[in-house]
C-alpha cells in the first residue's frame, strides 16, 4: 500500500486559491460564543473556500477551545454544532480534537473524550485526536484505537502508529526551526505503507519543506494528492493500531 500525502502549513496566509497552488491541506479552527475571533471564517466563507480549491484539496476542521477542553457546556455544544456545519461545508476529511494538558489519562477524561468521539460523525471523516500533556505514546495509541480514531503525532520525536491513515504534525520545537532533507526522508520511511498521510508543517519554511517532502515521497513510490491516476475516495473511519517498532 502506497500512501497519498496531503501536506499543509500551520495557517492560511493570503487567498485560499493561492495557498492551494502550494499546499493541498488546511486546518480550519471553528470556535463560537465568547471565543469567537474576527479572523475565524464564516460558514459562507467556508463554502466559498471549498469551491475555490481543486477536488483533491483537503480540509481538517479543528475543534474550538471549549470543545477541546472535553467538558460539557453550552459553548462546547455550540462549537460542536459549528464543527459539524464546517465539516459539511468544507467536505472535510478530518476533524481534529487537540486536548490540552489538563486533560490527563484518567478514566473520567477518557470517558469524556469517548463521548465527543461518538458525537462527531466520522463515517467519511477521520476523527483525529491530538493530546497534550501527560499521555504516553503507547497509552495514547491504545486509547485512540479504542476510540476508532487517528492519533496525531510529531514524527520527528514519536513513532508513527500503524494503520491505514497517519496524521503528522511537524512542530518547530526548541532548536528545530526547519526540517532538512535527511530528517524528512526519515519521516517518509517511518510512515511506510498506508493509504493516506496528512502532514501539517508548522515551521516558517513550510513551503520549502513541503516541496522536499513531496519529492521524497514520490521517490519512495508514494503517490501525492493531485497526481494523475488517483481517484478521490472519502473513506469510512479507520482504526489506529499501535506501532511497537521505534524508528532508529
């Protein structure tokens, strides 16, 4: 199985049509209520974005702060409703729940996250869980498997869980401000065989790294989104399986 790579930058700068000439994935944050920011797009804007990009371009809807806290509230419910509407408007392939450090590996938090997973339709949209804080990789991968969710990882520091879908977040942490060809090549080989790979590059040099990553994936025999002979398929949700093999 050779993966399709979907690569995006950490945020949108400029027109979506210009962005789509360089990348084919964009995370879109949805927040409502007192967390609403003027920079967050309206539903009408999201619909225009979907029409302005080619069919192979993918969106990932990111939960707002109240929903990400995994606590039931009126604002969290509004954000959930907004996320569902955004997923429909964008035909989003992924919904991303980035839980904060306060969401710890206790049974209470696991139960709360499980309820969120159940509340988001993911028959054609992957539910991606991106935990922060005290979660160990093995424990988080096992929990994601039980949620039937995709675990987001930083492939420069963590092993990529096995499964048909991978969600990668290449973070600019510490002394790491960019990723060279050798580091990106290791990431491509760490991903290995699967169906789809979603990669968000959070560095200021994301465009350069996206080009390099695509070239390396092509050399490794991995089709990239938008290449000839590929059909756009909206798959059902996939189960992440724990990977016990650490990249050397």
